[in-house]
């Protein structure tokens, strides 16, 4: 059941719908459960976003009672992009209904959508969406005439290797066969090569064969073992190395009158050499991150010694802030050193920063609670370091100002995907709030945050604050 408060909150935050139009959406959402059960399908209402992207945000949903949903989790609050859901885009922008159009869900599943616009007076304010899996659509008789295909049906539509063989062997000019990048070979029942395309010829030339393999016994020229006649296996796929070359050889046994084996050969030499280079780079990256992390931790240790010898409380606080900034950067290098990859998971960064903050700022007189949840995304080391510093600065601000003269405070960090390539990082504290206008030209912390968001993350930041706390929303593209 949809939460009407959630609908209103999403509409106010992400759309430009008026209060009357939001009320219309709230009324419309009451019909979603009946629609979901009637069509045995997932049902949604999407509304147009106010950011000029042409995308929509899911404000309500319903799942069928007696039929499995296509979704593992809720999609309310997520974005429906015009690239992935063209029927939704058509409904919102053209005001026209769409029946049975392919779409890609937020969980990367292919579905069929039927979309109907929702009007308030003369304006389209949202769309109803009935969403079914391709398998479900095929099961209905009334939909059997639809031209609905996926990858499996494309493969099943081929009548067999014999048809391909006839096309290629009757291709006198060689246009079709020579357009195939892989080497292609046919062997007859006498084990003779009866067909090869130009790619196969070139491969054998590079291997040092002086004459054409056409007409030769396949045992003399094969570069991978074929399946035995008494084996149940129809197709064997093997990676082989010959000299300085690497190949993937797929050998398929076929049951036709004049062909018994079909062989495809893919040259993967470049890929193998790149893999070798990546291994060497990985070792170099590991050593580099190890040294950087150690150097940063040494600097932090020296500053810690200096802090312990200082009498000024303000000086101690300033050094503590600097130490946590340095350790935030060191955290990204620590993770990259441990994972041996160029990309870091966002939740790993959030977890490390959480532990740093708790260890440096929590004490017996103040209880700090930090919650972290949401989706996980891969980030480059540069963006990961920026996120680490941003979370560190936000946490410092909360502890210094939002929780001043308090015995406890709570920080919540959430991550979620809004569009195909965008991440929304949300930071919330339950502190005293502050004047947001001070962040534009104020202290060093906010200067660092705004600079990192715009320059390193290439994103934008929205700050809201009041007596109940502060909410910072950062949206940026991820790899």
C-alpha cells in the first residue's frame, strides 16, 4: 500500500506539481492495487521531474497478489529515464497512451509497458504504468500476435547451422563470409576442410601455414581438439596458445549431410596481452597505494604527537580536524591496496569514515550514533577521496555546531541511484540547524565541500536546514 505522505513529499521535492495536482495523484494511486490484480502485473504512477531532464520519478506502486512481481525491492523514489522507459516519456511529453512497448527496469530487467497519461484539467501530471514481463505477455492469447522478442527468441529463430552453411557456401562473392570477424571453418564427414572464410585464412597465415587449408585433412590443421564422436558434448570451447598468439576455438558437432563440424576461431591475443599489462599495473598500483597510505599515516601520527603537547584547546581541535582529513584520504588508499582494483565501492568508504569519526569524536560525555545504508556503487579513487573528505567535513560541522551542548546526536548517510549513471548521496543530522546562506562564503569546511562537489565529483549540492536538523543532498555521476 502506498504512503500518501511519501507521494506528497516526492512530488514537492522533485516535481513542480501544484497542491491540487498532487491531490489528483493521491486520488489516482488508490486504483493501483486493483489495476495490478486485474492485469496480474506491476502497476506504477510516475510524475515528470522538474530538473529539465525529461525523466520521471516513481511516486507510487502496487504489486499483484496472485502473480510474481518483476521487482525484488521497491522503486518508489527512483528515476525512470527516457532512455530506459520511452513509453513513459511519450506519455508525459506527448500526452498519448502507449501499448506494449519494451522498457528496462531500474533492476535492469526487460519488461513490456502499457502507459496511460493522467490529466489535471489540460495538463499531463503523471502516467499510469502497467508493467509485465515478456514471459507473462507471451502467455496471454490476446498478445500472441505481438512482435515481442528477446535474446533467447532471437537465437531460437535460427533454423540451424545447415541454413547458415548453405548461405555461406553459396555466397560466391564471399561478401557474407568475409564480413565475419571470427575465423569460420566447415569440415565434412571425411574430415576435410570444405569451407573457410578470409578471417580463417589470415589466422592460419599468421600461424605460419604456407598453403591454403581448404581441402586439407582437418587433423593436419586443427589448433584445438574437436569433440569425439562418442561424446555427449556437442560443442567444445577452448582457449589455446600457439607461439605468441592466443585464440578461443569453439568446435560444434552438427548432423548434416555434408558437414560434421563447424569451427569458429577468435583471436584474443590483444586481450591476453592487455590482461598481462593489467596484472603488472595492479602490482604497481598496490605498491603505490601502500606507500601513500603509510606516508599519510606517518604525517597523522606526527600531528597527533604535536596535538598532545599543545595547551591551547582551539589548537588541539584544529589539529584533530586536520588529522581526520588526512586519515580520510588514507582510507581510500587503504581500501584500494586491499582490493587490488582501480575502483572503490562507495559503501566501503562510508564505513571507514564512520569508524574514523566515531573513534576521534565520540567520548564519555557525548554519544554519537551514525547510521549508513543504501545502494553500493563503484567509484574512481579520485571521487572516492572526495567523498571521504566531504563526509568528514559534514561530520565535523555536525559535531562542532549542530550537536553543541548536547549529550547525543544522530547522523544518517544514505546512498541511492536516481538515474542510470547518477548517485544521490544524502547526509542528515538531527541537530540544531543553521542559516544555509552561510555556506556560500562561510568557513573552511563548506568551502572544501562545495569545491569537491563541483570540481572532483562534477555534481551539485542541495542543503536544507531547520530546527529539526540538516539535510545535504549531493548528486553526481558514477563510473
